[in-house]
C-alpha cells in the first residue's frame, strides 16, 4: 500500500464525513440563527427556547436526508471492502 493510496482513502473518508454531516449541521445552524434573530427582535432572552426548534429541525433533517446519508456511507464502505485486495498489493 503506497502513501498515495492511504492519502486518497483518508481524503475520501473526510469528504464522505463532511457530506453526510452537512445537511443536519446546516439545518441546525439555520434554525438556530432564525430563533436567535427572533429572540433578539422580541427581546426574549430565554436560553432554552432554541433547543426545541433545533431538535425538531434535526429530526426532520435525519428523516429527509437519512436514506441519502446511509447510501453515501454504504457506498464508501462497500468500495473500501471491495478494494482490500488492491490495498494489500
């Protein structure tokens, strides 16, 4: 196994991890920002107010993007296992 193969596997793993986590993180960030703007506008400074909308948004994101996320991880894992003979050479 050459250094280029190891680097390629690492880069691909990081890319898949970023792609899988991006929808959930971005949706949580967007909902948190909207709730913060509403809190600043109405001057309601309750710390726990933002948790419920974020939890609901993240749960919906997992329901919507879950199959796509699982497919990306499955494809990466199958590709990794199928190429084990090539890595050993």
